[in-house]
């Protein structure tokens, strides 16, 4: 019996969420009285793999084959299933990310496992295995029991946090048993924005809405995000207008995020928008309309003109940093 | 080419969510039901493909798992242009149950569209499970689908960017925002035509339930928002730093 995590990497480096998975799985395994291992797919250097030991992972399996970088859903699910069988995993944990969402359902079918996505924090009980997840896009939570012997879950980002608990970890090569022909996802081109903070990985997110009035007014938003090392986001009308890309849209039909700090500039806070951000630890709203629903969801607010407040905030952040 | 679009029947996204007295079930009273927003975008894209690809796409089917009350949602899909509908007559118990039911009708389709999640239980599971049950490839976070000379070009979102993929059929595409711009609104003619389109009702298979919801909880009430004056940005930063400790 053991707990297995699938650690995602990006350009050969583990994503922050992988360390959160490691921390979470270590705690869960301790409660269950079982061991904990990780499977890494694609080229990741030994020094990077060893970092998982800082968060309590005692055994790391690594399949360095570059084929995995195509994120082929069938192949990755097959490899993770093979790893789960090898270590006799009874709980397999993935991130609630683009990739985790793609792989976990397939994996659960392969393992005859019950699957719950977007789990918030540790299980509320181990016998029966019951977890809490968000439903109705943040309007409620559901405690859900998984009845099968093997369980597959995806962990909601920032719902547990990163906890260091250094151990000696062993790293071994893993062969997923796949050949080149098993990878049928053919990448023709990649448009990767480098050097930017990943929205779903960001501790701080600076988001703006229709109150910004036009695409060319985003300068101060980008400046503030840059100063804070924050991810950039926007509301639905903004991406529908084409002022910002769909990748930045947070809300019920866009991305669901849970940063420590969320700034909403000129966002009225329609129920659909709040659904995507309500798990944020702290929400700051700046809006000229004092009755805007965003203030009901916010922890801190300024009623005022975003174009007046933004330069002041930028100055204040600069001062705070120095 | 035959396309299948999976349709979820969900409460309107502006619904105030309520539960029964012991918080074990969703209270559907007074709820307006709609096509799951991502499924609706997938259907929109499927219709656009059919219109622009000459005779390459022969038909678009829609399918759901639900009781007779969910037929309004399927009829809406037919009214905007889907050719045929299939309803598997059962209450959707969990994602694996739904995927297993759909697997009995999804064979023989070249391209299957699923929404990335449903706006009710946010499971994000049925599409991937169905692909696995059918033994076909899937691509998730799909934000664009083109058919060029019979070849499938898929755009998908990755961390911090996007990719263009060349994929073979059959394929299950799990779609998100960006796949189509605006969903279509049924016209009177479409609504009339939908009445005579074929809607097949199929009996469910016996499938084991792997997960079940024990209780629902509403989010904890939020403390009142602390207001800061418009010219006090510095004070706001101080509060975030010293009080909320998030900076």
C-alpha cells in the first residue's frame, strides 16, 4: 500500500503545484500509515528530482523519455497507471491543472478507481474515504465518498500549501513500457510565453475588468503585476472583447484560481466571475460603484477611479519593497 | 465524418444554489435548466465545422444521460442545428456512471466533443473517462478545432501558452473557452424543426456507483469588506502586508 503523486514539470522544472502535491501526499500517507512515492515523466534532472525529498517523498520514479513532453493523454495515463501498479498505490494524486484534468479520469478507469476532482485539503475521513470538493463553481462544497479500493483524486491548487519535511529520497529510472508508436499527439507548433508568471501557479493575481475601458489601458495593470511577481487575469467581457487573451479569463467558464491575494480592478463581480476566484485567500476590489457585488466577496476595497488608484498603488508597492 | 457532442443539463449559471433540509441533495425547485456552457460552445463549433467543411461532416449527434425532464435541453441542441439526439434514461449518479452509459452509444463516431467540466458538480471527468472506455485518444483544454483536407488541427492551452496539434481520428476533444465565440440562440424555424428531429431514448446499463456525495455545505459567510479611502493606497498596502499578511 502506498500513496503516489504524479509530479508535473514545465521545461524540466517541477511546477510549484508538484511540491504542494508532495507535501499533501506526505501528510496523507502518514495518516494512513503507508509510504509515499512520486512519478515524474519527461526529462527532469536528478538535482530537480531530488528536491521532492524536501517535502517528504521517499521514492521517486523518473521516466526521462522526451516523448512525454507531447503531453499525450493516452500515453501518460498508461505510464502513471503502470507506476501505480508497481508501487501498489491505493491513492493516486494529481494536480487539478490542465494536465491533471486530462489524465486523472483516464487513469481512474485504468485502475478501476473512483475519482474525485478538485479536492480541497486532506480527506475529512479515511474510513470511508471521504473528501471535500467545490461544486457549483464555488457556490457550495460537497463531501464525497470514494467506495473503491483504489482512489484517484486531483488536488485543488493552494488548498493545502507547501510544507517542508526533508527526507532521504531514492531516485530510480522508470520504464512506462511505451514505444514511440504509443505517442500519437503530434505537436506542430508551440506558442509559449516565457518569463511570465503562470496564472494557475501564481501567489498573487492582478485582474482587471471592463472598468479599464480599453485594451490600451492595461499598462499600469501589467506594471503592478510585474512589481508583485503576480499573474495577470481578466474578466469575461474583457476576453470576449479581445482586449486580453482567453488564457487570462478567470471565472465560471474560464480559469478557476485560488491565489493568496487577488486584485480586482474595475470588475463588478458578477456571480460567474466570483465562482472562479472565491477560493482566493484575500480579495482586494477597486471599483467606482460602491454597490458593485465584488465588494461582498472582497476582504479589502476601495471605492474609486481605477485610473487614480493604480498609480498610487504602484508607488506604494515600490515603497513597500524598498 | 460523424460528430457526437456530449450535453450536460445544468442549472442556469445565475442560479442561487439551495439544498434540501438535511443537505444531502440539490433542491431543483424554481431552477432554469440550460446546456452546460462548455458543451454549448462545443456544439457551436461542431455546427460551424459542418457548415464550412463542405460535405466532410455528415451528421452531428448530441447525447446526454438524464430523465425525461432533460429533453428540453436536448431539444434546444436540436433547435440550434444538431441532427439527432440520444437520451439515456437514467439519473446521472457519478462521472463513471455517466461515461459508461455514454460509451454504449459513442462507438462509431469519428470526433467526440466534451466540455471541460460541468458547471454543477465541476467533475471534469466524463470526457476523459469516455475516451478511456472507448480506447481512443483525447486532447484536453482544447481551444480550437479546424479540419483541413480531412486532417484535424487542434489548438490546446498549455501552461503559459498554446500548441497546435495534428491529430488522427477518432478523437475525443475536451473543450474549454475560446473554442467558439457566442453560443447560438434557437430561431423559431429551428425550434419548429427540432420537434420532428429524431430523439432516441435508450435504457441504461447496470453500472456500479464508485463515488457518492454524502453532504453539501455552503461556503462560510464572508466577513464585511474593509474599506479604504481612494487616496489611501499606501494604507491598503500596509494592511495587506501587516494585517492580512499576503504581501
